[in-house]
C-alpha cells in the first residue's frame, strides 16, 4: 500500500504542478488513495520532495533531482526575458547584449542550465560571450535562447 501510494505521489508530482499538500491529497483521493495529512507529510519527507520557486511568487513540489533544473530553467527564462537586448553570432561564438549590469546574471544562468553544447561563458557588464562546441550547434542554441527570451 505504502509503496503504491508513494509511486503515485511521484507520478502526480512529475505530471502536475502541485502547490499544497491539500492539492496532493486531493489528487491521491481521485486516484483511489485516501490519506491523512500526517501520512502525506511522512511520504513527502521519505520521498525527499522539495518545494521550488515557481512563477509569480508561487512554489510547488518537485522531485529531488529535478528541483535545481526547474529553478535554473525558470531563472534563465526570467533573465533572458528581462535583460536581453540582442543576440548575434560568429562561427562558434554567440554574443548576447544585455541591459547594463545584467550580463553576469545571464552568464551565470546559462552556465547552470546544463546545455552540453555551451562549453563556457564570459559575462561582462552588458555583454555575454558563449563558446559553443560543436559549431553546428550554434543555430540550435540561438533558437533555444530566442524561444526562452520571448523574442
């Protein structure tokens, strides 16, 4: 019973945005598991679920291995949307122009996004330099950055 319930919790968290224990209990109930708040709290602790920041000051439960990635994706999206002025490239280098003071934050977010093609970044005051390997990956990286920045 416990293993099945915990497996269902992981499935729910993986497929839906769950902000509260009450929402999770409700989803479990609809899946055939009637649990108390104490049992649910124990399950959350045993599974190592964490609360991560979401959009517009909300937070939600996430799987332990995905929390950093989720935060990095959202942080990068926010930075690209609010800081990027332009994107250009030459060969295996991408240059991102930002508003003054924003480049290091954008570079840091790109360093932590774990895109294997980005082998390094340099962030100045208003310019980020991305070094891409292999060169043929540049259009794909520009496409990802453009999509995340809403351009």
